[in-house]
C-alpha cells in the first residue's frame, strides 16, 4: 500500500473517530477507492468495509436516543458510504433505517413522507438482490404507505380495482420473500459461533499460539463458518433461488458477506492492520535512506541563502550597521564571486546526510511510540517526537555545521574543510566543535516542536480540503505544509539562531570572543552592542531559507518513502502456511 493511500485511509479513520459524517469524509473515501491495481482495490475495499461496519454499528447504538433528524443524517451518510465500497447488504439495511426515520421525522408532513412507490422500489431491489428479510419489511411498509396515501383499508371490497391489483401484487411479492427466508435465524448461529471462537482465541493467547492479525482472521473465519452453515441449511430446504445459495440473512435483514472457503490470502488479512499508521511497511533503514536524501537535496538547494544568513549574523563592525540581504549578496559576489555562495558546502555534505538520516528515522519511530489509537493526530506527540529527533540529529550535525559556518564567513582564514578541522583541533581543541551544541539543541528543540506540530496540522487540513489529490498534487500538498511550518518556526526561533551562530564563529574574522558558552552572556553582549533588534538579525534570510527548505525537504522525503515502499511492494511476499 503506497504511503499516500495509507495517509488517506488514516485520515478517513480520523474522520470517523471525530464523527464527521459529511461530504468531506465521502470525498476522502472516494479518493481511497481510486486504485488502478485490482488486487490492491479488493484488499482496500475489504478493509474499509470492515471499518465502516464497525463504526456504523457503534454510532447507531450511541445515537439511539437522539432526535430523528440527527439519526437520519448519520444513516444517509452510511448509506452513501456503503454504496461506494460496494457493500449492498449494509447499504440496504441502513437505507431501510433511513426511510423509517424519514417517516418518523415528517409524520405530519405528507410532502416529505416516504411514498409507497419509494418503499416498493426499495423492497423490490432488496428482493432482487437476495436480501429477503429486508424485502419483507419493505413490502409491509409499502402496503401501509399505500393505504395511508389513499386513505383506504385492507378490506378488498372497499378498494378500487386498480388499488386491489397493487395490494395483491405487493402481497404476492412479500409472500415470495417470506418463502425464501431460512426457517432458523442465522443470528442465533452466528452469536453462538462468535462466543465459541472468542473462547478458543483466549486459550490460544494464553499458549502464545495466536498468529499475527488474528483479529482480522477471526472475523474472516467467522464469516466463512456462517456461510458454510447457511449453505447447508439452504440445500436441506431445497430452495429454488440461486441467490439464496450465495448469501445468508438473519431475522433483522443482516447478511454476512460471502468469503471463499479456502480462506483469505495473507495479504488481505494484513491490510486492516496497515490502516493504523500512515507509513507502515517501511524498515528503519528505509526511513534513514529517505531522510538522508531529503537532507542532502534540501541543504544543497538552499546553501546560498544559508551563506547569506551567516554573513549577516556574523557582522561585527560596531561603526557600521548590519548589512541587508541585498547588500550582503552584492558584497559576497564582488569579493568571492558566485563560488563564494557555496563555500563550505563540502562540510554540509558530510554532515547533512547522516544527520537527516538520524533526524527522520528517530522522528518516525518516536511518533509511532507516542501516538495512540485514541489520539492519532496529537500535536503534543508530534512535537515531542520532533524534539527527540533534534537531539539525535544535532549530535551528528553540529561539528560539520561549525566547520561550514566558519568557511562561510567573510574573509574566512581557512582553505577548506580539512584545513578548518585540523586548525580548530590544534588551536581550540575538540570541544570547539560542540561549543554551540547546547544552544543548537535549545534552538532546534522549539523549532522542531513548532515545525512538526504545524506541519502535521497543516498537512491534515490541506488533505481535508483536497482529499482526492493525485500523487503529483500530493507532493505539492507536502511542500505547502512544509513551507508554512518552516516559515513560522524560523521566525519564532531567530534569536536563538543568532546566539548559536555567534558561539560557533567566536574569535574568527573580528567576531566577539566569549569566556563561556553561556547563552545569557551572549544575549547580553548582543543587546549591549546592537540593541534588542540584534537578536532578530537575519530573520528574513532565515525565513527565506527554512520555508522553501522545509518544502523541499518534506516533499523529497515523502517522495523517497513512496519510492522505497513501491520497491518493497514489487518484491514477492514470503509465503506462509496457515493451519486450520
């Protein structure tokens, strides 16, 4: 299952949990079912049917005491939803409930009541489709509605010839449906089977013999058993209708879907479990690979802007105000040329790949551990996962970031990456590479907390607005959400970024030298020299860096995950033998 499709399923599950029974949810459901691969469509449709049946049963029970109009809206939503996934039995069962609710709601308003023609059409469709218990109820309501509309009685002598013909036809069809209904209720059999199966599953759990995805397998085996029992019963009754051999009904009109006796393929049983998270199916190394690619693409594309930001933040001439973005660009091009924009990119290449591999892999694992089924979109969990990812990635990236920024400075005395590393180790010691680590973590922790929480919220909001987006449009969605998150987080954390840059470049090219790595000391020195505005130095290039950088990073990361997922799906799945 591709990652975008799994995201849509996760979003639809969230809509159901939040009881959003509206057109937006139906559009999301439609986008889930737009699958070109027939095998994937069958698996997805089966899993979504199970989800809808579970939600419909739960919701209809909880809304039993509510007003008729509220229950009617919910019933009509599920009628449309079951029609989309091809669950005719559930669709007709809930359509019957919706028609009854309409009659209840508009009892005194004949213009909105269900006409006998509507009841007749519904009952005839149920009969033709093999849902005989539902058809009986429909024909009963057809007669009642017809008599109500014509203000007549059931006595044939009092009816007109045409009216008598209609009543007789409906009664004959009702008798036909009644003759096709099984003599013994399948509901009783299914209830007993389910209890017995539950006891067997509990015993298996105690013996540690319960296989993976047992919940789904038990549901499928339950339906297989019901179908087999019903088939034997129909054969004994020697019923003539072929449709009655393919479906079974209970006294409430419920029919259990036909399942091949051989049981489902292993992939189908696992599909429902894949709905729990958006990106299941990727191994740890695949998250690392996707994150590494995303980091390299992001930093390479945005490196010139990062160079300008560093030049502005390390300006240390008290007699001259800090240069603006245009002035810094002209000065850099005049002194160092175009290549000056990429000075230090080697250090970035050595650090960005491994750092982002740690960044995204830790984020994905932490997100799975922190999120729960009850709160699948908890912003606090997303923020917490982002903070953990920051601590891991900054430990990898800070040394190379120090080298990169020293090479980016105006008039840098270093010849290259190796020269900078050698001289820093000789003159300042290894601790100089981590002089800004504490500040970097303190800056990036709130940055990533805001960034990830904003990104997940923006992505979810955009997906609700445009749930039917194609794969290419989905990349634009990730880019838009990433840009918004990056811009907001960059502006809010600019003061800490200024402090970090001052610590990493202290004592080089005229930059102030600090006696310790104290954040308070650096902030006081900046305010004393440049005022409070000095803490916001470089906010424009920082925002211009992080907004497109986040857009590039997230879209590349999601595209890389989809690519790796497709590669995994192309490999033949391992065959497993299941007994019983």
